């Protein structure tokens, strides 16, 4: 995803940063990181929950250590536990004494070892590039000068500490610029979640993180609806855009139909260039539920139209508008398992079953904090676990939608 283009499409107001913006930082700390620059990943979500940034400075630290080197170096644990040497914690309280930024190394070189700006930059460069000969040359001067201020033993320990973390340090100027973008995306996300998620789906497509966050933020996620082609929110229902349906061409211009008659809708969809496979996906995804909730019956009606079986079509229409009158009866004609199959095939994810009553809400706890132990009762299909709070992926595979109970 092109983050800059995404941010431009959101029309973000960059005029201010509220350092005490408690809501934005609180939501990031809960793991609501989908669509946020540098944090839109499993690692970014997990690290956000672990570090729990409370302000812009801590967000800058979070983005700086959310990289492979720092994650493997022990830097995160040292930052979270504040276990750096006491004197470093006093010099760099904002990073708990951990050398996260290259500017910190240069500061120590200038203030502890009396290096010039040029020498300190040479040390920073040599350490980050692992230039052994250059490091040895500068190390001699560093130890000699630092020993006069903090003693030989502490000077040795300090240089060893610098060597350990310098290769993973990040320019603070870059980190602040990155954080500025991440913060503004997050602020927009929690001020205008409908606009944010619709735009995110446009650029990234549908994903389990988007589904789970929409649900966790208090909205009900609803399958696409041809009568709301761009998606949107009606009361608390977040209607997915039609673009989520598999096979739909990007350039297609879908308009709200002027009829609820299936034959008229079918002709409209064919006239704008959609093939029958895509129209079938519309039906399976629930985009024509306003015409008839029973998707199997709509599929039969479509087959009758395409094969010219007019008499069979009349029988189907009579069953829709004649014998079956209540929506309650219609709903019984298609099972939850069939809905899971239909929507996974057409959308990639089962959406409607998440709203069904009777399933607990525990998956979201596991999604936002994988270390939590939960009791799960819901559906297992492919590698997905589905309950009424969202979707979680596991290694085990199920060929058919199956209700199961798990503790994990």
C-alpha cells in the first residue's frame, strides 16, 4: 500500500500534534494498528501492546525499534524493563537509557569522550557499517578520553554497550518524520473510523485485522450491499464496499439499482460488463440479500435466466413472492455453514456468521494479545476460527465449517 497516497485520499489535517492526545495513544496501545504506517503488521500490533506508547515521543521510540535488528538484539526487553545502566537512564530518560537513536551515540561521544562533531559522526558511521579498522582507531581515543571522566572500567563498559546497540540505532530525525505520519493517520482513524476503513479497504483490500478492528471499535460489520455500492455506515452497521467481492473489475462503475426485481438487476449487471461468475459472487457474498435473503434460490433463478427456462423461473418467482412471505422463513432456507462457504468463496472471509447470536466474544482477545489464553466456541473453517468477535488464524485446517470448543 502506498501510504502517502492513502494519507492524501483521507485529506488529513496536519496542522497540529496534540502531545496529550490520550484517545489516539490509548487505542494504539490496545493494538488498533491496521492501516498505520510502520505498525500495520502482526509485529507492529504486538509491539504496540507491549510498549503502550503514551505520547508522541514514545511513539517515535516504538517505530524506531519495530525493525528486525532491534527486535533481535534485546533492545525491546531492555526498554520495557528499564534495565539499562543507571547513568544512561539519567542521561536518556525518554528511552529508559537504551541507545535507540544515532544522535544518542554522538551525544555520548561528544560529552563523555570529548569527541568533535566530526569524530562523533565518524564513530556513528563506523559502528553502523561495522567498519572494524575504523572502530578500533576511534575506540582507542574514546577510552582514553572517557576514562578521565568516568573511570577506565565504566569507559570500557560504555563503549561495549555502544557497540552492542549502535548497529541497530536509527536517525531520530527520520523516526520523528515517520511518527508524524503515523500519528496523523491514527488520529484520523479514531476520529473518523468509517472514512478511514473504507479508504483502507480501497487500497489494501479486506483482511482479518480490518474485520477485527471494525468489530472491536463497536461497529457491526455487514456483507456488501449492491444498494450501497461504496459501502458506509447505517447506524452502527459498517457495510463493506462492493469492491471486496472477488473478481469485480477495479474500473467498474457500480451504481445503486433503480429496481429490486432480480431480472432487472441481472440485466443491469450484464450490461455494465460483469460476467456471470462475478454476478454469482455478488449473490454468494450477500450483495443481493435485499432482493431475496435466500441466496441459493437467487442462484437457481440466475441459472434459469441464463438457460432460458422461463417456466422454472416463474415457479421460483412465485416461491419468493407468493408462498414465502416472512423473512424469518427465508432465513431458515440457508444454514450458517452454507453462509460460511458462500462468503469465504466470494469475499475471502465469512462475515454474516460473525453477527449470529450464541457465539461468545473471545477471539478479539487473542487477536490483540496472542499470549492470552482463551476459551473458544465457534466455527473452524480452513485455517480460520470464527466467533462473534472476529476471525483468528491457526495452523490446523478444516475442510468444512465445523463448530468446535478449544482452550488455547
